């Protein structure tokens, strides 16, 4: 009996098992089926292939004799190729840096909101990194502009005067960065992007920088409109 397929299958199975345990801190006593079920709530790849992975747990038990560890069955090429692909997606997924980078339009913190609105109108960019010198101090978006303008008008201020006299930095809110943006590095995976949008329905964009640290220069924004392209890149990943 040619056991090469059995060996390949078990190797991929074991790597998937080890990766999920490392990612999410599962206990050694938890079964593969259990960690797959729990991981499906957190991981886009596991969620997509949850049914297949559950089947592979049963297939693994059919391949390996429980007491001796000997191979007693051989999986078909299709099963081996499928589990190998899932393993690669989980253990060596495509990186964010493989996506084309968009042009980023930024603004200085001391410029007026009027200038920011004109910049948004002229460029069509709705997420503007705000810099004080070389350091990014926030991200200005349409939501924040409208909210600040609405509050000013409610206080009796004139809209034009407010926009002309208020510097961008005065309306930035720290909570916006925590709620509406997710910071990731170019080396993080496209799966992290999918998981970010899945886990935070309020997310406006993933902000990509060299190391994924707040304050670094933004290299790319990935918005909900890009998710089809991201999903396609994951699907086509070999």
C-alpha cells in the first residue's frame, strides 16, 4: 500500500491543529473538532471550511490506527490537495503587502476644516490621515466632520465660520481610532483583514502601516468596498 498520501494528509492535519492551538490558546485536552468549531467564530478560513475540517477529523481517525499509530487507509488525492490548501491558508497566508497600494491623501493637523472639506471634495478620499510633522495624530473622515459641524450649528455657530476657524486637530477623537479603524502591518495576512471586518461591524477601514503601529505613516487603506478583491486574492492564493 502506497502511504504517501496518508503521510501528507496527517502532516497537514497536524499543522492545522498546532496552528489553531497556538493562535487561540486551546488546551491540549480539547479535540480537533472542538477547536475547529470554536475557531470558526474567529477565523474566516476555518469558518469557510468548517464542514470539511470536521470531516477530516473523522478521516484522520480512519487513516491512523488509534493504538499502533499505523496507517490503515489512504485518502484520495482530492482530500490531500484540499487539506494542504487549507493548511497553507492558515499557516502561511497571503500578506497584506501583496495588495496594490492606493494613493493616500493626508492633511496637516493645523489646517482648517474648510481646507479639509475642499480636499475631500477635490480628491474623493474620505479617510484622511492627519499629521503633525511626521507623526500621524489621527484620521479625519466624513463622519467626524459632519458630527463636529452638526454640534457647532446646534450651539448657534455659523457653519462657514466654524469650518474656516477650526483646525482639523481640534475635532479628532481618540475613540474613533479604536472603534472605526484597525491597524495592521504590511506583513499581516489578508485573513486578518477579513477577520477585522467580520468582528467589528462598525469598522470603516483597515489602516496599513509598516509595522501596524499607531502614529506610523499610513501606506494603504482597505475598506469594505475592497473585500471582494481581498477575498478573491485569498481564493486565488497558491
